[in-house]
C-alpha cells in the first residue's frame, strides 16, 4: 500500500515507503540522489518514470523549443526583410498584426502543456529552456539574414529577403507536420497518446494526481463565478505583467550607435550593435531554472526577488553613470543589466502550480497573464521608452525601477495570500491544496476493499 504524506509548500508529495521502482499500485516520487541529477533530473527517478519523461521531453520539450526558436526566427525575419528590400521590391510592409494573430497562442499554450505533464521538480528548467530557445532564435535570425543576403541574393532571380522566407518554410513545415503526429493529449483527458504504453499512460495520470493537478471539467455558471471571484485571476496575471514590462529596454544599441555620430562623442572610439553580449544572460537564466527545480525544491519566488533587486541596482547605476566619461564601465553595466530578467518562465511555472486544482482556470490565467503583459508592452513604452530620450533614457530606467519595486510588493502580497489559503480548512487551489491521493488497487479482504476499489492513507 502506498502511504502518502501531505504536500510540502512547493506541492511535492513524497512517499513514505518509496521503493526504487514504481509498480502498478505504487508511484515513487522520492528522488534517488546522484551527481547526474544535477545535470538532468530524470536520472534521480525510477526507470519507469525515466522512460516516460524521456519520451515527454523528446516530443513536448523538443517540439516546443524548436517551435519557439523557429517562430522567433520568422518573426524577426519580417523586420529583417523590410530592411533588406521588401518595401522597395513590393511596395509593402510586413503586417505584424496578422503574424501575431497566428503566433499568439503558442507561448501560453506550451506553458499550459508543460504544466499538464511535469511536476514542480521538473517544470522550471524546462520552461526556461523553452523560453531561451526563442531568444536564441531572435539572435540567430540576424546571422541567417546576413548569410541569405550575402550568398543567395539574386540566386534564381530571387532577392535575399525572399530566400529568408523560403528557408523559414523549409524548416518550419516539417516541424509542424511532426507536431501534428507526435504532440500528445493531456494525461487526464482519458485518451492515451499513441507513443505511450498503457502503463506509461496510467503513470502519467498518477504523477499529476499526486501533485493535485486536475483534469478537464466543463464550464458551468458556478465555475465562472468561482473563477471571477478568485484572487488568482487578478493577482497572478499582474505579477507577470510587472515582470514582463519592468525589464530595461535596449537603449544600449542607441548608445553604441551614438559613437558613430559626427562629431563622435569620444573621438577614436566606435562600436557596432552586434557587440551586445547576451551570453551572460543566457547562462544566468539557465542557472536559475536549475536552482529552482533542484536545490530550492521548486521554489519560484526567490528568483523574482533576486531579479527585481538586480535590475533595480543596475537601473540606479545607469541613471547615475555619465554617458561617455567611463565608457568601459558603462558598457559592462549595460551587458550585466539584463541578468535579472530571467524569472518569467518561473512565474508561469508558479501559476501552473498554484492553480493545479482547476485546469480551466490554470489555462485561462496563463493566457491572460501572457496576453495582457504584451498589451501593456505594446502601449506603455511609446511614452516611457521614447527613442528621442536614448541613450540616456532616464524616464525609462525610472519607470523600470518603479515596476521592480511593485513586483517585489506584489510577490510579497501573493505569498501572504497563499499563506492565508493554507490556513483555511478548505483549500481551493493547486499546490497549496492537498492533492488527490494515488490510489492502490488492493486485494479483496485487505482493509475491507474489493479489487479495484481505492485504498489509501495520509500521514502528516
């Protein structure tokens, strides 16, 4: 019989009698510590879960990361094509509204899918890898644009910018076809995905049950009322909006470009925009994902605080440092100022965990958070990050600092609300609620249960 303990604050449900292998009536979540687990968490799991997660990583995480990588390449290539001759050749502009309409559901949809398959020990680093794949895609687009224009411009009578979209299609269409066949159902939908065995399908359901991750339920009037009256619906999206809009905009490119003005502000010194170094940010963000899932056991809030404090520090430095009398110092601060902006995927992972008990609300809040964050981002920077204020951007850095302070306060408030909910006799949401038990099919006569009936116990 599997004996369960109540979940810890991160939603883990360790088994008191954990064994090295899950069986038909027993699911093991107690990790086996090994140095390989610091590299990838599946090494700490029993063989059956390791095999399952290998498939899930291959078909969900790989598809998601490649898809987001290619989406950002294509999205960036529209701007690159405009700069490379599309306007002159066709007399037209790329319509970002149309492309955004088809792209908008991908990012929140993938986060919802990650939250439907992975436990708190697993989701943080995978959400981070997915997010960073988009950043790498945006960076790679510039190299692709340069290579296409240099080597393919005029080939077969086609301009370089046309080859950009041909290359995009050649890469993207096969991935879309593969996604149609390999992208899975949700574990608790009741329909087994073809690349999982029956035992793996049952195991995937029990893994989600063990952390209180609910299956789909129909929308009802009472459900709508419950969602609208929940603090999650308002405060969790606000948390993501503050994070997404609190990052300093890239005034660095304008600062680097200003050295090429005539007369130059610093004679004999010039830079190019590609010198912007993003590798520090990538390393820091990956480190946060691994630390959150590993040593901090699924805690997301420490990185919200850490990121906000780092950005505040660098904003203050950028506001007070002279523009040109300490060029090397300002350049270092510019490059480091982005390292605090890695908490976004962890915030969405936290939303998935907090709202585990209601999958419809979980999907809705992830989508609302993402959409409203970009609505604000599309409007407010017009007033706060004016290019006419660059490279000093004093209003922008002040605005960013204010949002970081609000982000800290909102995180504190959410933690207080979660603490309050944990103290209620009837808890209402996700990782803060006791999860449904993992059921064990006992033989008839043990504990009065017939074969197939549920038998479980809780140990505090």
